[in-house]
C-alpha cells in the first residue's frame, strides 16, 4: 500500500491591486480561491478554504489530491495531524473500494459514529482514528517538525 501524507498544501498569495490584501490559490486544489486583508488573514482563510474544498470532494467520493512539494513563491499551509489522518483514511477507503457502512462494520461501530469520525471539522478521539486506520491496514506515524 502506498503511504499517503496529507499534512498540508502549497498556496500562492497574490497581492490584490484593486481591493488590497491577498488572493490565495492552490495548484493542487483547482477551484480554491480565497482572500484576506493581510498575509496572516489570507493564510487563515486558506485553511478554511482547503478544508471546505476537501470536504466537498470527499462528500462526492473523490479522493483528496496528494500535496505537491512547495515551489518558489509558494507558502506551505499545514493541516492538523487529525485532519491529515482523516484524509489518509478516506483515501484508503476509496483505494480499497470500501463504503462507510463496510468500514463501520469492520470496526464494529455504528455508521453514525464513523460519519462523525470522518468529518474533517469534527474533533474526533485519536484512538478512534487509529482504530479506523487499523481496520484499513494503516498505522499512523507522528513526526514533529519545527514550526
């Protein structure tokens, strides 16, 4: 099984000459466009936009795109470890052709509990995330890097 890492996405901040602030785009996530009045606000909006776009893709059973390395002129927008793990679970489900109902059955969990677990905005318990990963043959590894 190919490991999938979804720890963040590279974005481009472009100054907006008409309205001021910055416009944010992401080459790995076509259609992602957001903006902010300052660099910090634009990057915060980028996280929200990335999560919304990925949630929409997952709702349509489309895999999350693998992040590309940062290129010159781009900035890295990190995702939380919990979101990265949930994206890896969803990718593994799609790769294995497994439905939420089938994964819930493998885990011995109610489907509603699994739906909450897979929701990118839900603050799931890590042991449940690990259990879902294990049911898919995944093991998560935590790597700490300088911020």
